[in-house]
């Protein structure tokens, strides 16, 4: 099993499904060079884990993205994930971060989902208010609103890894075992952050659900994917026109275009104008 993975499972006799995610290399790459305060980093890590847990259910080519906008010091958290489990994300914050609890960091705001399938022109979007004291509770409320099925998350993140455990009660659960969902919730709630960070998956599930019949599916690798794309930036600048770009370069000396979500900067000066706007070749008369 790779360092960065998500694995789904099914408690077959109970009609309860779940998933577990552990991110290390991909998570460290996402936060590299950002300088996030620990509390902000951990919020972003928990949201990354949730997005992979949900994004692991994508069946068609496309991507799922979550944006959490708040009125607190953490203005914006953005994570997106493709059906191939390629992830990227960022946080926008105030300059000074002193709070450590999620309600104070986030304030009032909303959580939005953007689901884009390559075969469908218009993306699906939904927005719900922020309800809950933790990232886990915010997403539990979101799923209760969007899917009308109870779900639970247990999340943890630090500078080295981001992890998460997900459970969802399916429609036939009560018919199979009236007390099954409550029992599994209580068992899962005994999990510790240290266990999620360190235990092998099989050992973790044996510890939590030792008396239950559990089907474990094949794990899937997760990667951080945010390559530089200078051509895209060049195309954007060309759409502005040579005069506007030349004026910006003249005023600033160097025009800097920041790709916030991938943390890349692209620099253009007067010597790049002919690259951006190649002179037209003179027409030839015959």
C-alpha cells in the first residue's frame, strides 16, 4: 500500500459503508512553501482528507471541489480532487493568526461544492451554511442536507500527515440491524488520531470492528498534482492585449502573475513582450 491512499470498506451485515484515507507525501507537497500557522494547516489537512474520502466515489472523468468561505481569520479553504485522486488546495488567511479553534478561525460563512463531469457542460453546484464546531461536523451537516443519510467523520492532521475515517448509514441498515448504526458509531468513536496516523489499515479495522464482517476494497493511490502551466498564463495575458500588458510592465517593471492554488509565480518583463505578442510576419505579394 502506498503512503498516500484511500480505501473503501463495507460492513456487509449492517449495510454501512465507509472509507479511510491517509496522506503523507501529497499532503506535505500541498503545504510546502506556504508558511501556514499550525491551526490553519491542520484545518486545511482535515478538509483535504474529507475531500479525498468523498472524491473517491467519483465514477466518471471530472473533478469535485469544495470551498469553505468564512468571516474569521481563515477566509477561504479550497480543495479539489479528480476522479484519478489528484489533489490540490490552499488556504487564504489574515496576516495574524492567534486563534486555534475552528469556530473562531472560520466564523460565519458557507461550504460550497462544485462537481464537474467532463461529459457535462454545466457543473453541479450546491451551497450550505457552515454548521458545526469542527470540519468533521461541517461536512456531516453537508451530507445530511445533500444525501439525507447519516454520516460521520473522524479527522486529524499535522505537518506530516492528514487522515480521516468515514462512515455512512445506508437505506437498509435499520432493517438488517436496528442497533447496528449506533454500535458502529460508538466503536469508530474510540479511534485516536495516533492510531489513524500510524496503524496499518488491517490492524486499524481489526481494532475497531473486530466482531463485524467487513469487506475491504482495493486501496487507491492519491497524488498531489499542481504542475506549472506557463502556456495558460501566456494565453490569459494575450487575451488582455499588448497595450494593457505593456502598460502593466512599464508601471511595475516586472509583471508577476500568481497562481494561488498551486503557489506558482510567473514573471514577465519588457523582454517577454515579443514572446507574448509575436510580431506579425509581413505579407508577401506575388
